[in-house]
């Protein structure tokens, strides 16, 4: 079971890095929607890699996923506010 767990950690970490790379590309193209989506994907796979690596209990897993959901929600609000104030292509 150990090699399978480390394979999962490596795959999740690589997918998180790809998500961050695409998020940076979206920022350079001024595309807020793609940036938010790719940051959420990077966060999800990053948290998954850490949870596979550390093997915490259910309480810590719930806290990590709750913080991820909170971070995605805050990122969404920030992006909506930036778009409403004229950044990323103007107001709605």
C-alpha cells in the first residue's frame, strides 16, 4: 500500500503545480474566471497531496477541506469585486 500512497501524493502534487502554472498564465491574460478555477484546482490537489502524505485523522481532514472551501469562497468574492470595479475586463 505504501507505493500506491506515494504515487497518489506525487500525482496530486504534479496536478497542483500544473494548476498554479495555468493560474499564472490566466493572470497574465487578465482572465479572472480561469484564474479562480485554476487556483481552486491547485488548492484541491495540494490539500489532497498533503492529506495523503501526512495521513491525519478525520478532524484534521475536515479542517483542511473547510479551509480550502473558505479560501475558494474568499478568492471568488475578491475576483467578483475586482471585476465589478473595472479590473479584468470592466464591470458587468
